[in-house]
């Protein structure tokens, strides 16, 4: 209820003729269905919604037809059932007169709802306290609710106050601009919906106090709100405050100053002061979304002016053409036809009447020429200072006018031109009839374009510098690795150990294989990270609201790609080291044989042979496990090799044990002729397999050479050298086979 609250005042302001009585004589009327609905996908501040339908689709009332894109965005819903006839660019109600993407629906007349239910039923709860603020904010966003007071800021974004503790919720029912009575009639006829919407908003922001500011020229609205408070038993939690009539007391910052005495700083938001301000129409839309599950598909719009015979307020579906509403109000076209969307202070003339009603369309003003004469020709500024006295934002309108006209945008920005709320008070009092607000709008647009261009150039500069730094880093890393390899080669050449430890070489091979597996896993993880970063980067580039994330993501992508290159090089080096370790064991055996002139059957020598054989067996077992895990076709061959190696391990261990016990090894006591014959047969078989494989390589290389020669490629000579090289290897293998004892000539060599 109305309590004694100390009111304050803001500087400036004016008192134009109200002209509100014309449209408050009749109750709110429900507008009939038009022949088609035109729904712009961009009806709010922020990113435009993304269409989810295409021409030919049938839709139901309340169905989502466009999805929100980005954080500062809301979805769009079908106002009635029908057929989508087009998704195309059409003229939209905006001061620029430009076209934007629109979804056009032809109603089927059935007005059939999509199945919907309240948020309470969806969550299976009965009380508001059982629903978390996060769930409510998400539901409000999904319902497509944007501020209905004029600016159209997404409500869910405004309710996301972050870490700011909110102590007061303010509902704006001032509606200070002349002619407009949409909020006035809403408060008179649907006050209970506003109060219940206020309770939901209080629960979301966690405020203990709620103030509803209403100008004192709306006594019926104040009485209706107070009566609703008593009926809902909320008169001790919410205060209806009657404030003096003064334009523009309905501005957010001005209303906050009147009710609390606090001023929102330049560049700040009310949440910084512990305040959240919402329009009464927004509160009613929030209530209907939560209580009934209805998205925002209609709004109350005032249709007034002397050019209409039945002025009043209509509850019109979003997308209803202006011409349809004017026809319902009995519009009579004038000789110099002029229809204004909005009020006479902040509205703009429409270039045509087939433009749609949007979520922010609170008034259609159709004045006669006598009622609202056209703007007179602007004259020179006489420096009277009336604009300074009228400015509610404490700016210097005259200086901003000079800077905007001279395109000195930096100076205009330094004089806080973005604090201008474009209320039109300065233009209203200007005796020279200078359209000051139009100059300010032009300057703001130019500054925004310049900021966007500078931001784009800065992002390009950062990408270029990061690319240069990456190239320099890669060159330095290559040079460092080259020097490291040269130093390692020189060190190895200088040391040249006479005998390599066979067991250590085998252990090194196992270690190299484990390192290789670890590096491969890191490579896979890095490739996955690159794919995810690319997805995030593409999403950020497509969303203008995330433009500041693009440089960060690009830097992260470049860093991850550098890591990928480094891992690839490390894997190549690890593979090379693994091959070297595998080759080190037999080399160590040869070195040991060449240098050790002692007894080959001594226990020490036999023990080293047993350890070497055991290390090779461990390596073979590890390779078998890897092949089984990867499902390779080499499992059988590896298993056969393991069986043979196990036999060698057993033989070496038995020989060592025999030497320890002072017994002569069986192999040295009496050489087995059968074993020697078997060894010779195995060697012949191995060489024959190598020859067959080499013959296959020669054939394939010859085919590649013949194909390149037939096509006249530049690689003919190189391939000819390759053929000759493979043939030389084949000839060498055949000579080795011919030199083996007990060898029979194969059929393919006869």
C-alpha cells in the first residue's frame, strides 16, 4: 500500500500537454487476427534470434520459431497457429527504415495452442519458494520476455545481477510520455497480475523491498494496485508510490532518483546500487509465463490521435501490421499522412503502415496536422540555454550539438553523449526548432561504428603479432634442437664405448617403447583439445557479443597447435631411439664377443647371455600385448617369436646353472648335428622370405616408374634410381642365399 516515502527530484524535465484522456475511456480491447503476422527476429537489444522454421512449416500458438543466439538475446514464439509463408528480409519499425530478417505467418483462424503448462506443474511443486531463482530466470528467458517499457533489454539478462546484493525492486508505472496509456490501463484492469509478477521478481533478485512508482495523474491505477495488494495480502511488502507528474520521470535513472535519491553513475547500472528496475508490463508478462506457461506473444498498445475515431488500447499479437490496428480504431487517412510509433517525444514516423507491432511497441500515434504540426525549419542556435535547463541527465546539449554537427565525436564522447536518454526534452524547448536528438543519435551511431572498426583492427594486429612470435619461436626451437643433435653426435663420437651393456640396451628399448606410448596419448589429447578450441572459436566469431573472446581463443589455439608440432617431433625422435635401442642389443653382443678374450663358458659370460635373452623376451611380450590391444594381424608371428625366445632363455639359464655347478654345457660337450642342420634350414627360410618381399618391392617400384613415365611426370628419374636400388638389394640377398651351405635352388631362381 502507499506508505510515507520521502521523494526526491531530478534536475531538468518539462511538462508537455498530456493528451491521455482520449485513450482511457474504454477498456482494453482484444485485436482481431490479421491476414498475416510479420515477426522480426530482432525485437530487443542484443543479438537477433536464429529462425527454427522455414516456408511451408505449420506452427501452433506459443511454438518457438526462433532460438536465442548468445547471452544477450531471447527466443521468438508464434503468436497464433498457422503456416509459415516466408522467412525473408522485410521492412521493420525502426528509425533507420532498414530491412531485417522476418518470419511471416498466415493464421489459420483456429488459434490452436501448443501444449503448455505452468512452471509449477513442470517442476512438480506448489509454492514459489520451491523454485530456485536460476530456474525462474531460465524460464523467463525461454519465454522470450524482453523489457516492455521501450528499450527492450532481455529481462533474464537484467535479472542476472551477479554478485551484487539487491535490496530494492522498482516497478516502473510512471508512463510519463504524452498520449501513451498502455501501462495505465494495464494497471487499472490487471493489477493483480502485476503484483504477483512483482513477487516472482522479488524472489529472483532476493530483495526485501518493492516500490511501484506511478505518476499522480493516474489515480485509478494507484487505487487498483492498492486494492490488489490488500486482496493478495501483500500491503506490507510492496509499496505503491505516487510521484509528481513530470517528463521524463519514467526514465529508469530518473525514477530511481525520485524514489531513492540515489544516482546511477555514468557507465554504471542500477544493480551496482543494489537496485533492479522493471516495467509493470514486464512484471505481468513474467507472471503469465510462470503461472500459465505462456510465452510473450502479445502486448497492450495504445492507438490514439485525432486521426482515429475510436482511440483506445488494444491487446495485439506480436507481428500484427500497424494498418490492421489503425483500421480497428477507425483511422482516417490524412492529406499529409503521418503515423508515429511511440509518443510525440521519443517516437519516430513510420515510412509505411504494413510494418509490424513488436515487443516494444507501446503506442501508435496518428495525429492530424493541426494537432501535431510538422517540424519547422531549423534555425541557428541562439545560445539561450533552455536545453541545458531541460536536460534530465545534467548534460550540455548545446555543446553536444556542436560536436555532433562538426563530427568531433571524441569530444562528444568526452562530454558523456552516451548518458543521453534521447527523451527529446531539449528539442521540445528549443526556440530554434533544432532537432537535437537526431544529431545525438547520429553521433552515437558513428562512435559505435568507429569502436567496432578499432576493435576489428586491434584483433587483426594481435593475430599478426602472435603469428610472428610463433614463427620466431618455432625457428628458435628448430635451431636449438639442431645444436643439441650436433652436440650429442660429437659427444657420442668422442666417447665410443668399447663394450655396450646388452641388458641395459634391452631395458632402454623397453623404456623407449613406454615413452612412445606416453607421447602418443599426449598427441591424441592435444588433437582433441584443438578440435574443441576450434569449435569455441567458430561460435565466438559468429556471435558479436563474444567478440572479446576471439583473441583469447586464437592465442590458445596457436599455443595448442605449437604443442602438437612439438609432440610430433618428440614421437619421431622416440621412434628413432626405440629402433636404435632394439639394434643395440645384438651390437652389444658382437662388441662383447670381439673384446672379451676370456672363456666363453665362464659363469659370468653365461649369466650375461641369460639376462640378455630374458630382456629380449620381455620386449617381445610387451609388443605382443600392444598388438593384442590394437587387434593387429601380427599376433601369431609375435607369439611364435616369443616361444623361440623362451626356449633360448631356458637354454641360457640351464647353461649358466651348469657352469655354476662345475658341469660342462651340453652344447659344448657334444655338438648336435641335427641342431646345426635346423639352424641352417632356418637361416635359408628367413632369407627366402626376405627375397620374396624384396621381389614384391621391385615390382611395385617398377610399376610406379612405368606409370610416371607414361604420364610424363618429373619423378621418372628419381623412380628409376629407386628401381635400381631395390634391384641391387634383391641381388645382394640372392647372393647371401647362394652362399649358405645345404641350400637347394628355388624354382623361381632356376
